[in-house]
C-alpha cells in the first residue's frame, strides 16, 4: 500500500498548482532523489499548463458575468418599456378586451372564486390513553381552515348526529364518552366558502 498521500481529489485547482510547485522546489537538486521520474521539467510543464487553463477559465467566467449583467439590464429596460406601452394601450382601450387583444396583449383573468374543500378522507378512530377517550385522525384537506366533528350512537338516523367540536388540525381526541358503547364519527372540512360534505364514518367501542 502506498505511503504517500497526495489527496489530489480533494484539492482545488489553485491548491494543486501550489502543491505541484512545492514538490518541484523540494526535489530540485535534492541529493536523495537524483533522477525524478517523470523529470521535474515535465512536472513543471504540467503545472504551467494547468495554471494557464485556470486563468483562461477565470477570464471566461468574468466575461460571462459581465455579459449576464448586460442581459439583465436589457431585460429590465424592455420590461419597463412594455409596461409603459401597456399603460398607453389600456388608457385608450379602457375595458374593451377586443381592442386590448388587437394590440397583441392579454387581459387579466378574473380571480376564480374559492372552491368548497373536499370531504376529509381516511378517517380512523382508535382508543385513547384514558377511559372514555377516542382519538380521531384523518388526512388533511387542502384549503381547509378547520374541521367539524360529529358523533352518533345510531348513524342510520339523521337526527342522532351530535356536534362534538371543531378541530384546527386533522385530528381530535374525543373525551367524556360512555365506556362500552359503540360510537360512530364523521368529519367535515370548513373552507373560505363553507363546509365540505361529510367524511365516511369511523366507528369504535369506547374503552
């Protein structure tokens, strides 16, 4: 196994150049190593070539940065010019969309009304840490601001559903339930324009 650790893979280009020159200096006229292979002239040439290539890359990067800045300035100028032109077209056309589109421009779409959130999915019920508790969990609903939770002892009868509270996250612990009884639960998501439909039922015998 080689004992010399050059660590070349972890060196930057400038560090490699410096290491190469350091080694050449150390081996020049070194009586312990009278015949370096490859010759030090070849090593020096390789170092010089890398240094030249590095300088060329740095110059190219500087040129690219300058040209990118010029492009950004030109794009900003065009944005300003077209914005001013759009203001002129709108001052003439007013709310006449046909005139606006005849000028090669588009009109802004009316904001869409917020949608009613979808019904919660994946509702499940599990025994809580204490007697009379049930932990409800469901998948979060996009755009839901809160959730309404109801329970029933007889889900087939519509008038048996009882409001059990509001949750701001996709879970709720039901407390003070009667141990030994089976409960059914359902959840609805509430969005900006109102509640969703009810989720599928989840049922559990209260511990």
